C-alpha cells in the first residue's frame, strides 16, 4: 500500500504541473501566470483546478494547473469542460443582436409581441418592456422570480417551469420605471433566451448551436453534454472545497446554462475582438456599444457585455458562477488582447481576469483560512436567531430553524445551513462567509453582520419570522 501511495503522489505532481503553451502574447510579458495559478490551488486552496487562456494578434496561450476533481483525478487543461454560469448571457445577447442584424426582431420590440397572448407582461406608466431592456438589465424585473420552488437548493433552477415563469410575469407589479435603472436580473436574461427561442421555433440550445457554435467552430460548447464531453467535465466544488451538484436551467437557460472550455471561449473572444473573421462580427459590434450606466460612474452595459472604464483602460467583460464553478472572459478592444479564466470552485476569480488585462487592477491577497469548528446549540437557543434581517432596501437575510439546524437565505438565493462556532458566531461551509449576531440587553437577537471578502455588512432584524 505504501509503494502505491508514493507512485500516486508522483503521478499527481506531474499532472498538476501541466502547462500548455502556444503562440505568444502581450499579457504574458509582465505576468507570471503559472505562479499565480499555483498560489490559488496549492497555497490559498481556492480551487482544485484553474485554466487561464490569453490571446492577442500574435496567437493564444493556455495555462492550466490543478485537477478536475479529488486527488488522483485528471489534470485540467484547455479542453476541460466547466459550467460558465452567467457568462452565458453574452451568448444570449449575441443571439438577440444576430436576429436584429437579420431583420427578424428589433431591439425596441415589446416582449409581449413574442409571448403567448395569455401572458400579461407587466408595464409601468404606459411603457412596455422591450428586448433591449432585458439585455441591459433595465427591465425592472427582479434578480429572480419569487415563485421558484427550489426543491433542491444545490440545483436551484432545475424545477422551474415555463408555466411558473408565465404566472410570475402575469402577476408581477414593477417597482421601478422600465429603462430607468440597472438591476442585474437572471430572470430577465433567462426570459430573453426563452423569447428568442420561441421566435426561432426551436430550443435555446439548438438556436445557440446553429447561430453561434457552428459558425465559430465551438465544438465543446453545449448545455446537454455528450458522453465524451461529460467525461471531460470538471467536478464543481463549493467555496469550502466540497464537491457539489451541477446546475440545470431548463427554462431560464439564457441566464446561465452553458458549459464550455477555455479553448472554445478563446475562439469566441477572438471573433468578438475581430481577430478572426466571422459573419457574426456586425452583431458582436452592436453588443459592445454602451447603452446604460451599470450602477457606477466607471461601468456601463451594452447588450450583456459590461464595459469598465478605469486606469485609462476600457475593458469589455462578463463573469459567471454556479454552485461549483466560476468563469471570466474579457478583452481590451484597444490593445486587442483577451483573457478567459475558468475554475471548478465557487470562489471568485474575477480579480485574476481583470489583473491580467490591466495590471493596475489589484489581485486578491489570500490569507491562511481559519479552521472553524462547529459547536452544538439547543433547538430553543437556535430559535432566538430566526427572523428577517434587512441588509439593504428589498434585500433581506431570512433565517429559519429546521429541527436542530439553522439555515440562512439572502434574497434571490437558496437556504444554506449555518454552523455555530460560539453562541453568536456562525459560519457557512458552502462559501467562505460568516454571520455575527448581536443581542440586546434582554438577550434577544437584534441584528446580524455578514463577513465576506473582507467586508462587514450589517443587517437589522425587522421581524421574528422569515419571509416566505
């Protein structure tokens, strides 16, 4: 047994040191990418595996480090499949832009034009919701519908049906003017994908494959994986390093259902940057036009693409994440260089993507993770924490008790168990975040503070009952 163990470790050392290079690139001149990846995997324990792709006019490179799953599994590489989450929204808006270029739809078409007449689409002050409103997150729709069953919190979108989607739209009352404010909406992007598929008379995945994947040669970009691609799918992990389930988004696919590889996404970026010729390029240019402020003075949004303006640099980008994966793709249209980052963990990798495109964007400084040990509290003690806590307007922490477990949910997310490490301090296992509760002079819980990514966010208790 001992000799086999040593052989396994030797093979593992070889696997995780794999580095594939081809072409040359501006990005690699100043960045020691292999060292950055080793730090994320070996020292900071942020992810089991990570793949970075860079490209410019001279070619592309793939850097990879780590594993697709537990010790002894295969190494990640440029052809490893990852869930790309919300980066799927760029594909959805490309379908929209392509249909506009073909004369099949118009950006300012009301979405009611393409939905069944039985669906009552919400409007406000006579303003109809349009396709471009969905693509720019200015529709007034919330991040998620409030009628998602979420039977399995580890696969939260899987059970949402088109009937539930239509019922939500028909009963929802907008709380802000259409087109007035940017509010990121998975619901809006998923609805856009659904509408475009209806217009084309096919499924979202079929439309994406026909209009985008086949023309660009994206042979490893799918939603429903073939057996061969399934074998290359990296295993997703929570922020705490535990394997998690894959996500399925049957009727909100346009919001985040796509799976892809670094090599395919480099091809996608090359086309968007005009480095390779494509009939889709006019549609891609249409997507890159700033259309609305995206919540700050330094960021706008085009059709799905976010456009950041800092350090005398314009970056066009989108990120994504599911329960066990993170993605980033972006490019500098002036320097004609682009970056793809994929990881099989819920921990963010955005800082790495931004930094590689513009070195003035700082890298996250990782500290050794504190080992947290859960203690046991009595059910009656846990009851004191139950309730609703207001983090921001219309954003709440709901805390409920299930027998001897305490679970918390942030608005638009699922309930996850939180574990006590003292009488008032709790921690998550699915993400690197903690909750501190404060008591009043009578011993009743009065507020909580979320500790995550170096920030402390307070939330006042407003009810002894969680929201529905």
